């Protein structure tokens, strides 16, 4: 990966719908070169997907939270896979730092979110659940 690949990735991170001709012009290569570089990054697993960044509040979700979860080492992966598989989970990652796992959760309201958090707390192996309720998404 070189500087041109990094600039392509920066453009796609800002807006994955940026026209390839615009990216090409900004880095001084042809559209074909940009297309080939993107294809290579997709094949190598650098680019995993293209997605839309959606404001959950606009869609009526009012129980939105970033949730840190800790678990015993024996149950860590089971807990992670279960929470990640829930329809309300938008993102999940194994992490270092304050928590072993972090999730972005979208619930329709605070009651639904609280019920979910209690269910997670009750799971085998879970030792701590720390939600940070989002009030507004700012980009």
C-alpha cells in the first residue's frame, strides 16, 4: 500500500460514493488506475464493504448506546458472538482498554435498551456492562 492507496481510502472514508474520476483527478492518476487499486484492496481484504452512515435518531431510535462489556476469558467469545448477532447490534469489536468488547446498539426506546442491558448483564460469564447513551449523532 502506498500514498496513493491511502489517499483513495481517505476519499472513500469521507464518502464512499465519491466518483472515481474525482478521486483520480485529486491524486493525479487515471480512473482506470483508481478502479484497479480499489479492486486490489477489496481482494486483499483492506476494503471490507461499502455502507451508508445513517442517523438512528432520524429513523426513530431513541435508545441508542455505545456499550462496553467485560466477560470471563472462558465466555468472552460466546458473549461477543451472541451480542453481535442481535438485530439491534449495529457494530461490535473486541477491544483493549476499559472494556473487552464494545457495541453500538440501536433500540426503539429507553425501556427496550434497559431490558436488553439487563439481559446482557445476566448472561453467563458477563462481569460488567457499561452503557454510554447517545443523545445526538454528530458528524
